[in-house]
C-alpha cells in the first residue's frame, strides 16, 4: 500500500489558522487564473506567480473550512511581501507538487529495506 502525504505549512492570519498545500483543487484554481495553461504562470514575475499560488491555497483551504472568503491577488499582496512568500517556500511547494515521484527517488542504504513490491 502506498501512503500519500501532501506537503503542508500552517500560517495564522487574522486569528485563523490556514493549512497551505498544493493539491489538484489548488492546481485547478491556478489554471483558471492562467487561462488553462500552467506555462502562463511561469511567464509571470516570481512575485505574481507566488501571489496566484498563495491565493489559490488560501481560497481552497477557506472553502474546505466553510469560511466565506475570497482571496484575490490584490488581497494577498497587501499581506504578503515577496520575502514572506519566499520564507514559506511557495514556489518550492508548487514545483515539488508538480514533480513526479519516481520509484527510485529514495536512496537505499544498509539500514533501509526495499518496499514490498519493489522486486528487490
């Protein structure tokens, strides 16, 4: 059995705790802003790309919690500086979520055992 655990980061804003993560719903929100093409996100400035990604993560979590909020790029820019989003590693979270995990991505050492279905 394979366990999937999304990378998560918690932040507190206005007395609420938000859990930031990149999932398929967040990716869909990003694609809506980028006219269905993720390359359009990559053509933007780093700050604008992080802002779009942060707004998508905040809106996704707000919706999950039943909070009536609409995070826009403008609202995100009023709260988060580029340095703050770099500290949260928003770009890294996005690219790690987009990078496929390969079967051999983890190095084996003498102390680790191969997975049951690895054939080793």
